[in-house]
């Protein structure tokens, strides 16, 4: 039996696309993209069986990088980076199933390391 993939697009009241992706048997699957009302991309990433999977990227309404991270079945895993509104790295570190682990560093808006914290 062939499984049917259906395309999905939702819009804001102003007609601008708010999200687009695909469903497989009623569950989000594949690449999904979310948008701000101004049309810029808000977030993009993959789903598998209705759960975030793999690399996800978030942006500000002005199009600057906001955050990049990885998921495994909806759990934060691996390297994560967050950015200042200017696009300069603000914070970086690793997750192990939603828990911060190892060394996390924060950076000042000018890009210089501000602090470092270790998590078990």
C-alpha cells in the first residue's frame, strides 16, 4: 500500500504564507518552513513522524541568524549556537537529550568571549 504525502500551506490573515511542509499519514514529515508576516523565513527544519529531526535554523524578522541546533525525535542534541541580533555569535554549546553538557561559552555583542560554564 502506497503512503500518501500531502502538501500543506497555511497563511496569515494578510495572505502571507505562515508555514509550509508535508504530511504523511497525518504527521509532519520532511522539510518544513515557517515565515514571519513580512515574508522572511522564521525557521526551517525537518520532521520525521511528527517530531523535529536533524538541523533546525531560526532567523530574526530582519533575516539575521538567531539560532542553529539539532534535534533527535524532538530532543535537543549536539551542537547549538545562538546569535546576537546583529548576527554575531552569542552562545554555543552541546545538548544531550535536552540537557546542556560540557562547555558552554557566551560572547559579547562584539564577538569576544564573555564567559564559560561547564555542565555535567
